[in-house]
């Protein structure tokens, strides 16, 4: 199943959608809820990416605080009678639009959660219809499909077009080993603590998740190769959109590996190539153009 599956959730009481398309977390619509922590009330947006623990809130959520969550539409308090098997805090139920529910722990910092489907076969069918085996309706292309014939352009008739949805075979620029595992681009991440960052390997698909909490719009401290543990951050280039540090990986194009840069600020969608490679490669719908 697609590891970066984005869940669509609704209130178990009024049935209204909880998805906020104007406030994204992990580059996907956030799950909007009213939150109360230590008598302070505000709004929280949870990541809709299954397995991601990222969120944004307009109040401070203290570690180990047991929060109260309410529907932003009907204001109903969302809580279940079951307790977290990891820490004993109450579990919070949210309904899936495909049938079933997601239960999350109400304690800040606890990562316990689980999914229950009303009809597993029907839910799986709808998931594959919505996302495809490779995710987001993208079909992982075979190797010949990745190497498309160059498209003719007025500016450069010989330039190869890297199209949206192309599967990027990605490698460490230092040890040259593949960064793709289980159809995901995986790197080590350091941001106060160490974890693993998983990125969609499909060009112009920006979904991601991590094993540690990452604040929206904040720059991560370091990204490293999962094999040689060498930093992927480069010193001679910054993001052309937000001026944050960038990381470099290698991707295969035509018959060679080329440098591909990504911004280290969470939520920034900039990516780019070396100036020399721009003569041979064009990024479809890219900010590099």
C-alpha cells in the first residue's frame, strides 16, 4: 500500500469533513480541530498522512499534556471510552470517509494510533481507486517510460522533460547507493533528535512523513544518507524561494546521474538543478523555469 497515504476524516458526531485545504501539514490538507491544553484553547491541524506525527497549533502544546479535542463545526467533544495501551490516556476517535475510524492518543508526544475499517475489502478498493498502488493516482513508470524521448521546445529542442509524476531513481551523491526503499526516498534527519524522513520519489508530488516531529515552515538541522551517514546539505547554494539551506541528491536522467536540490525548510516546494544541467533537462511546472 502507498506509504504516504493521505486520510480523509470527518467528525463522528455531525459527519462534517475535518479537512482544511487552506492549511496544509506535510503538504496535504490538515485535519482541523479545536484543542484545549492546560485550560488554553485554540486550533490544531493534524497531518492527514498516515503515520506522520506532525501538526501545527496556534497555542503551545506542552509535552505529556492530555488535550481535549472538539469538532470545529458542531463543537462536540471527541473522546472514546477506550484508553491508550501505551500511556493510559483517553483515545480520540475520528471517522474515515471510506468507512471506519482512526483512533489517536490524546497525550501530546504519544505516538499510539490505530485504524479500523468497517469493510476492509471495500476500503482497500477505494484506497486503490483514489491513490493507485504507487500513490496519488501516479503509476510507477517502468525504466523505458522514465527515459522519455526528448520533447521539442522552442528554447531547446534537445532538452529532456522531467514530467510531473516521473519516478525519480535517487542516489547518495557521496556513496552512490540508492536512497529508494519500499518505493520511498528515505534519508536520515536531525532536528534536535534523530529520525527518518520519507519523501515521495515522484517528481512534483510533495507528500512526506517523518518518524520525529517537524514544525511547519521550519528548517531542519541536517539530512544524511541512510547508508554512509554523510550530510546531504551543500554550502554553496540556497533555496531560490526562501533562502534556506538545500540538500543535494543524485537522480538518474538519460545516461548519467545529475545533481538535484531540495529545500530543507518544511513545506517549501522549491527544487532545482545545476546550471549546466539546465541545458539538457527541463523540470515540468518547476519554479526553476
